[in-house]
C-alpha cells in the first residue's frame, strides 16, 4: 500500500513538473515570437536606411558632377519611372528640404557637406541596426536551444 501511494505521489509530482515545463516552454515560444517580430521590424528599417544611403550617394555624385560653368542636359523624373529631358542651367545654389515643406538655399559645397553628413548618419544607423539584428538573432537562437532542451527533458522517462 505504501509503495502504491509513493508511486501515485511521484506520478502526480511528475505531471506537475511537466505542466510547469509546458507553461515555461509556451512562455519561451511567446518571447521568441516577439523577438522575431522585432527582428522583422529591424530588417525593414535596415532596408529603409539602405535606400536612403543609396539615394544620398546618388545625390553626392550628382552634386560633385554638376558644373557651375555651362548648361547640362539631364533627365528629370516626373513619377512612376517617367522622365522628361531638361537642360539644367549652371548651378551655384541648391535647395535642401528640411521637411514640413521648408527648404533652404545652400551653395554647392555646403549642400555636398550636408549630403556627406547625412551619409555618415545613415552609416551609423546601419551599423546600429545590424548590431541589434545580430543581438536579437543570438537571443532567438538561445531561446530555441532552451526550448529544445526542455522538450527533450520532458520526453525523458521518469527516473526510477
């Protein structure tokens, strides 16, 4: 009779252990899903920063190649991949948008400095986002490993 009671108590204890382990696994899976969503957000930001950096490099190259002595023939985008041929007069000043419909006039050199500063800011942002992405990926891997270990432990037959 005593052996039966001890066995029943041990079964009940094992079931409680398994229930607690299952709850912990569910919590870890939820954490992993949250981190994956955050990872997707960071990857979207990386794409945005990459596009901004590419656009800034194009602007820098254009400013450097524009002469201030003669007219230059160019293509002006008017939307959805449609361009108009135009002639650009010698450029001494450029307009820089400050957002909210506000723009300021700058010399070529000042405009180039502005663009180069923005490129550096984008590079810093890209490095920070990559570091965050790597950190999250490492944390997700740790969670997956922890979940796998717990599942394996739950599948082990009870001792005794």
